[in-house]
């Protein structure tokens, strides 16, 4: 597995021991989310409630999407619309 | 994919008659309230007249004693033990221990006629103990404010905040203090917007039937039949697949019909009457009092700018109340706040706050219009003070494809620069302005959305095609999906029929929301058509005795791909379809996914206004919408989205607002007093469709529905300052408010 | 409450129904006669979705009681076109994409027809003021006004 950096929003620092970006072992989006929860269990209710993961500017649509150290990964609040 | 790689299209980009046009100009189209069922009962809802009250007792005996009254339901008839969003939906559908806002449902009645049901509802006696209430967002989070619900906050809220703050967020980049220090001018102001209602002309309507066996059916006006199914199943404790939901034609939604309000009630009443169908149609005042308007907002914004127009830093702190439940779109508002600008130093802070108002629902680009009002107004103030052209400043700071968005990740393909170039070039910018007239500009943004999508396409025996989609057609999406399907199949537009189908006919679909119908259902329809084309090529190959790879699809027919494939005349779709029964059976295509490649859309608006200094009334003289559509599949309906979004934004800017009295009762729950724009309020709305194709869609589509409501709020405020020299930082800029501002200026 | 027997003419046909004295003409058209083309958007005469003609006069059918129409003549959207043709307004609404959700459309068409019968050559401003009693939330009115103007021109025999 490769180490992937996941950027969080800074409001989550309280739940991540002050980190705004967290490195996790992951090869997929799902593994990255699971890795975040393993590293910082306080994130679990938020991630379970639904978040958006943006990889290289593209909203991911699958937990199975492959990611690696070269990808830019952002966690965002769940987006929808009117 | 660059622009010039798109080939010429036969159908995409044309303006044929919409397939459902005839039904809709003859009165035949069937909307939510238009269907009745054998043995049907009518339902009516008993609603709280208090903003916040404990429900001491509900006595329905007088109502039930009436001849023809069949059932009454209260919260006691609903399952218990729900949590999270399901509990919120249930609590909003029917109050439990307390009524949380003026109009909150506390009971419902079913009777053999509509008038009888209404009479019976009036006879349901509810004893209330009135509690302190709060409707203003700043008051709701202040010390001592009445607590709407303990323990509603999620894990994001730091300790020590008022229990009404249920979600907190914070993000940014760079060093904002250093950024402000670098600026030549820093300005900071507070902006406020009032709640506005989506104002669809069709009130919510639902016909529901539910048997003792847990099997049920619904006919309902909704943006999303699967959302209705899941939400009703959750609230009533039913199995999703046992509930069959058919969407009616829908008389507007704008986000407000992506959720449930009273829809579980016909089912609950039906079950209590032995499974008789029950119809509930809301009145307009029920719609305004008890269905989702948008949030109200109180926003502090601070921006630093250099003399040359470079924005060095920005800070936005937004507080929004979305009623008595979590869900104000403060997160999306913050994401959109500086989305159009490359700003190195940013800080965003947001609070989602409970108040004694109806549960807010999505409204066209939820959150973005409020954010734009605050940020785009302040940018305009900075431009004015520094003597800079507002469009040049936007161009100077504009984000481009690949730039890091203000909310974090980098942008995919976007067309803000092209949009601004087209705006600057438009003749409206050269129009002469007279006394008390002014011009305002503003930019708006929306992400657009994809979502779960399932589409089926089947070829008929005569070579025509039917497409089943799960996204209700609100603004012409049948036409755009038929155009793309026909283009892909190489057949006439008229040979395609697009059906919006019930939940039993497809996999789960998200609603028509997030500007996704033409993008997502369209993309899935194209994939389904391609699948069918593959099958038809295989059928032709078998007939000809050649390899399927040696067959290509051109203009609605299979043909050998080049001279080496063999000499056969093209086999048309009708010929292949006519033989389907003896060549392998039905020919269809099916696609389900969460389509990737959503393209975001920027828009720029330019408005000219005239202010009557005697009355404070603002007249819109000229209005221009310029927006990136990626590619306009049916340009007339793209223009329609631009014009409709602008009109809604104009209403929000100038007239529309929720007015509460000191008892927390809504004072204007009718269209006479909740005043949406009428034909005589508006001029023609000029449009320019910019096309920077979205590489994530086979025909380049970006969603176009939502961005258009965003810029009018600030553009109008900016134009009013240009006209009469006063800056109004609170919406709506209604005649009394503007008159007061003019008088204060002297 | 006992009901009132009403005989009236709708789109040229003689019809009968029993009306609760509190029921509006709109309720009776929709729920007693099955003519659901007229819509209820507000019930207070503010939105025009229920527009019909009563003895040739444009009214909001939600502001008329069903019991009032004894012996009158009512025109609704269902009677607007001919047996096999559309009224020019109906055609122009489709051509100009003057509808999105379509819910307000019947009211606009009935009101538009009443306008053109009174004033075959209205200015844009006259169209806008005549239709100010009809709310549309989808279109911003631009294409509706164009469709009415274009239909008027066609009905006057002018080239579109």
C-alpha cells in the first residue's frame, strides 16, 4: 500500500489532533476513508453521515476508485443541489 | 478534450418542440393533484399556530364522531426509535412532544370529501403550552436563546457553543493576516439575506395507499421518486421495495421537492382506513408555512485588495438558520463564497443554527446566492473605492482550469474567463444610463452534481426507441435526453420517446436536482444507446457472416467498416429491429452508474436598474445573463434556465422574504404578500450561452439549472449603489428599506 | 351540508353537477367534472393558474363559487383549441419554449386568449400588464411574452 495524503477541512482539526492533512495507507478511496477513521476515530460519525471525496479535482463516485501518492485527495462536506 | 474535437452534430444544439409540449398546452398533463382513485378519501392536516409549544393533549373525538370522517393520525401512529435524518424527517412530518414552528403538523384527518376533511381538521382539539421561541439566526445562537433541541449538534461543533449551533465548519489556506497587510484597501461588512421560498406554482400533492401487508403505492409530485420512497419508508417503517412511487408531472421544484413534508401522511391515513387511497393537496399557505424555504443568513465578509485590483485575502463567516432541524447550506455557501477568485489567503467559518422556522429545503444552488450577495457586494464596494472596473477586477482574479479552488481541490475544466470575455463584449454594457439609473455586475458559481443514475433504453420493432429515465422532467429534460439519444442512434428526434418512470421500473435514481438531469440521465442514455448499437452491429455481423468488429454504426444503420469487411448494403435500425425476434430477442441498452465528469458552471450577470427616489422602488431596465453551458443540447431550454434563475434571484433581491411577527407567526403566507416577480416587473432577459465543453460528458454538457439564481442578488445591490449612491447590505431591497436608506443618506 | 344542483355550459357542452355551497368553481371543474386542466396554485386569486372565462370574462375560478355558475358559460383550457387543431397561442407556446414545468401554462393560455380577443395588437407592455395576474416561477416570462406577441402577429396575418 502506498501512503496517500488526505486534505481535510480545518474545522476537523479538533478531531485529528490538529492535523489538516492526514497520511493514510490506501490504494482506494474506501481504504483512505477507513484509514482516516482508524487513525482518528472521532471522524467516524462525520464520514458515516456522508462526505464527498475529491480526487484531482473530480468528485469521486466510488469507494473502489484507485488512488496513489501522486493524487490530490480532498475530503469535503457532502454536496448536492437544488 | 478541446472544443474543436467535437464533431458537427445533426440534432444536438437544435430547438425542436418538446415531446411533452402538447400535453402541457392542452391541460392534459397530469400533475400531483390531478389523479383520483376509486374509493379515495381526502386528507387534511392540523397545524400548530404557535412557533414553539409543548403539545399537552390532542383530542380528536369530535372530529372522529363526524359522519364521513374515517381516520385521524398523530405522532402516536408512527414507529419509534428512529435516529439521524430519518428522525428529523419524521419529526418534521408530524410533531412529537413539541411543535417547533408555526405550521408544524400535529395531526391529520381523512374523510370522504375535501371540505369534510377540512371541517374535521378544525375540530381536532390540541392543547398547547406555549414556549419561548426564536426565529432570527443571530438571536438563536446568542446566550440565553431558547434551546430548540438539546443534543442536536454533530461532532464538528466545539464545546461551549449554544446548543442551537448544530454544525460548525472552518477551512482556509495561506495567512490571512499577512494577506490583509499586503492589501491597499481592506473592507469588512455584515450582510443579511432573508429566507426565500422556491415558490413553485404547484403545491405539494400526494395520493397514497398503504395496506395492512405493508405494500403501498404513491402518486406524487416530486423531483425524485426514489427519495420519496426511501424517506417515506424510513419514516413509516416500511420496506422500500414494497412501496411503488410514481412521479406525476411536476409543477416546479427548484430543490423544494427533493424531500418529504406531508407525503407520509396519506400512507399513514390509508393504513388506518383499511387501505383506502388518500389524497392530500397542500394549500398555498401550507406550502409557505410548512415546506422548505431556503435558509436565512447573517454573514461577515472581509476582503483585501491592491490598487491594481488583485485580491490578497478574504475572510467569510456565515451564520445560517435552516429551521428547527440541521441542514442550512452553510457549507456549500462557504465553498462558493470565493470560488470565482484566485485568492492566496482565505479563511472560512460557518455555523448551522436551529430556529423556530420550517425545515429548510434545497433551493437552486443552495447557499451560493447568499454567499454571492455578501462577497460580490463587497468586491464591488472595493472596486468603487479604488476606481476599478468591476469586470476587469473579476477577470484579473478569475480562476482557470487546473487552479486550486478556494474550497480546496483543483478545478477541472471551467469557463469563467470565457464567460467574462463574452460579458464584456455584450452590447448591454454600452447602453446609456440616465438619472437614478445604475449598472451592476456579479459572478456566480455552482458545482453541479452527478448522483445515482439508472437508465434503460429499448428499441421497438419498427426501429424507434424508448428511453426510461428516473429523473422527472421539470424544464425540458425529456427533450434534451431525446436529442442526445437520437443523435447517438442516428435516428430522427421524433423517433425517440423519453418516459419518466416509477420506482418499480429502474434501479435507484437520485432526483432531478443539482442540475443533473441532462448531464447524468443524458450521459446514461447515451451509454445505453451505445450498448444497443453494439448489439445491433453484432446482429448485422451475424446476418452478413462477418466479425462484429468489422461492422460500424453510421446514421442509424449498420454497415461494413471499410472495403475489407465485405460488400453489404447498410442495414438500418428498422431492418434490424424488425427481425429482433428471430435474431436473438429484444434489443435494449441499460446503464447505471454514478456518472463521473461533472462540469461546474460559472455565470456573470449585468443588470441596469432605475430607482424611484420618491418611493424606493427599483425597476429592472435591462438584464443580461452570460453562463457556461458546456454545450447547449436544446438551447431554448438552456436560455429558459438562465432566465428563470435570474427572475428568481431578482425576486429574492427586491421583494421576497419571510416576515415573522413577535409571536413567531409567518405574516405573509399568500402570494399577495409573498410577492414573486410578475410579468410587468421584468424586462426581456438577455442571454448568452458560452460553450466550453465539459470533457466529462459525451456531448460536453455542464449542468445549467442552478448558477443563474446566484448573481442577481449582488448584481442588483451593486446597480442600486451605482444608481443612487446607497449601499444596502440586507435583502430584500424592498421599497421601504431602500427609501429608508435614501432618507438616511439625505 | 346539502348540495346545490348546478346546470351550466362548459366549453359548449351542457353539464350538471352537485356543488357543496363552499366549493369553488375550480373545485367543481376539477373534482366534479374531471376537468383538471385548470390548476390551483394559490386559492386566493393571486396566481392565475385557474384562469377560465365566465360568460366571456376572464376570471380566477378559485374566486368563483361553483353554485354561482348556474346557467352561465364557462371556457377552460380543455376547450381552447379546435377538435383537431391547436389555438395559435398553444402552438407558439411550444415553439418558443414558453413553458418549463407547464403548471401555469393553462392559465397563461386562457388569459392570453382573452387578451388577444380584446386587443389583437398588444404592445409588450400591454402583454406584461395583462398577464401580471398569472405567476410563472420557471421562465422569467421572456419566452411567454414573445410567444403571445408572435401568436398575435400570426393571428393578425402578419409574417412571424
